[in-house]
C-alpha cells in the first residue's frame, strides 16, 4: 500500500514517484487533495504574488514621479541657488534611471513568475499525472503550447488555448482529458483510452469494486487512468 506521506522519494518504487508532490519537508500523494483545489490554491498564490509586485511597482512609480518633479524644477532653474546645478541634475537623473530600471525588473520578474506558475508548472503537473515513465517532459512541451496566462478581473488565470492558439473556454481538466483520449499521444499516456487501456476498471479492476473495497494502489491507478470514475466512486463510497 502506498503511504500518504513520505520523507523522501526513495521510499517508494520509481514507477510511483510521479504520484507524489513536494509538501513541507516531505512528499504527499497527489490524490489527497482534489485537482480543482490544487489549481485554485496555485491561482491564489499567484494572485498574492501579483499584488505584492503591483504594490512595489506603485511605490517605485511614486518615487519616480517625485524625482521627475525635482528634475523639472532643476531644468526650469527653480533651484539655481543650490550650487552645482549640473552635478545635482546628473545625480537626480541617475537615481531616476535606476528606479525606472528597478521598476522594469520587478515587472519582468512578476511576469516570468506568473508564467512559471500559471503555465509551466500547470503543464508539468498534468504531464506528471498522465504520462508514462520517461515521457512527462515530451508531453509537457505539448501541454505548455496549449496554455497561456492572462489577468482576468484583476487576477492571474491559466487559460487553455484551442488548437489554433486562441483562448478557449476549456478547463485544465478538460485539456487533460483531451490529451488522455488523443490517439496521437497514446504512446505517452498511462492507460490511455485511445489505446484501449484506460477503460473503467483497467487499473487492476478497481472500478468494478466499491471505493471502500479498493486498495490504495487500485485507487491511485484508477485516479491516474480515469479521474472522473475515481471521483464518482469516491463520492458514492
């Protein structure tokens, strides 16, 4: 039986390591939390990060505005009595340029982080769930090409693109199902329905039993092969 929590991946066989995700000082089985809850938590974390970055950008812009006013005053001769005007103006200009560069860096870092969380990390998570051993990286590249990040209603959001690269109404779960049932990706997918191996009950006959009668291994295999059936059986008890 697979443990719900482990301290190191070496504690489980290599074929099951993809079922665990980093959690605190150790690792936890991915089925412990509902998929939608994990995506929601990821989006909430991204929203906190975005707000913190926006606050820093706002503060920098306020400082830049004050510096711009000071530079304008210098150029208009309002502080000629201050002494070496050229040296003072150069000093203010350098500070102005430095703050602008810092602001641009914060924005770039924010955008890169959001893309990592909303696109790359999501694609990697889906690939690790449905790909056969050794194929997650190849599948991830295809998944990543179907994902994008947009700020909607002020919040960073993972957006699923259609086959033409246009934003769609699909969810990540629906994209995962699409890949799982696409014959083109069948060689890369664990128990792919497209190859005839992912029908309900394919994971060791688990779906023919009640959820309470299934072993931990059967539950894990059913979740990976057919998450919808897994949820139905889990809810039914």
